[in-house]
C-alpha cells in the first residue's frame, strides 16, 4: 500500500471520526478511530493508507509523523 501524508482537518474524539486532508492532492478522506494507530487531534501531521469503504476511500493505519 502507498503511504500518504496529510493533516487532520477535523476530529471529534467523542464520536470517534474525522477527516484528513492529503498534502499532495488536497483531497479529504474520512477517518474512524478504529483506523488510527496513534491518538490524533485536529492539526496533527499524519501518515496514512487508503482503503475502500462503504462511502468511498477511508484513511487507515493513521500514525503521527
């Protein structure tokens, strides 16, 4: 799988989901807390992989950089 770099645009830790903006394409991807290897917060720089989900691509294996 390809590792991408991005920034956490929004993350609601109470509900366990958010969005990551890819640094290269500026696309935004959904992230669920179950796809996070590290605890993330808004504005964190992260690396992640993409996996097809029910409603499009989801960020998985999300780690702090």
